[in-house]
């Protein structure tokens, strides 16, 4: 027989859009939706990132962890490689996957509108290793 009461507060979590928007305003455009480390889940982090018009992240990688982005709205240029020599333009509905240790950077080339990402990481450690590198002037468009 099913134990319906058991699932009332276990197993499913809802994070409202307003909570994500408030958290992004308070933390430089990043907000955690789910960080399962220590709560029965083990390694997944899910959150949102918003880059304002003309904003870019610094070159970085996430160590041994995998990262996937989903572009919710807006457009972005994603650069990657030892000198950020490769790039792809992505927009709403596109996914991007970063293998472990891949140097990369996200850039919002729009002069007005933000770009919003849903981010899934294979960790809850929030590893982000900043890189001091000299990007190439004109990366090769790959996709």
C-alpha cells in the first residue's frame, strides 16, 4: 500500500521564480535553486546565472566537475580553450556542456538585454578556478 503522506514534504522541492530573482539581485547574478550536498542527494548543484548587457565572466574552469548551461533567454558568446580560442554563439533554448578542467568564459554581447542561464553542476562545492590567460583576439567559431 502507498504511503501518500510520506511524499508530502519529501522527495520534491519547488523553488519559486521570485526567490531566484531576489537571490540573483543579492549575489552578483547567481542564485542556487538546489544544492543537494548533505541533504540526501550527493553531488548535483542547480541554479541560475544572469549576465547583464555587455557583462562577461572571467576566464575560469570548474576543476574535476562537469557543468551544463541552458539558455533561458537572451544570447551569449561562449569561449573556451587554453587561450579561449574557440567560440560559439548561443541563444534561448540552446544547451552548452563543459567537460572537467575546460577553460571557458561566458559573454553577453547585447547592449541592452541580459542573458539568463539555468546551470547544472556535478558538484555542490562551487569550484570556480579563475585563470590568468591572454585570450586570442579573434576566436574560431566552432558551432
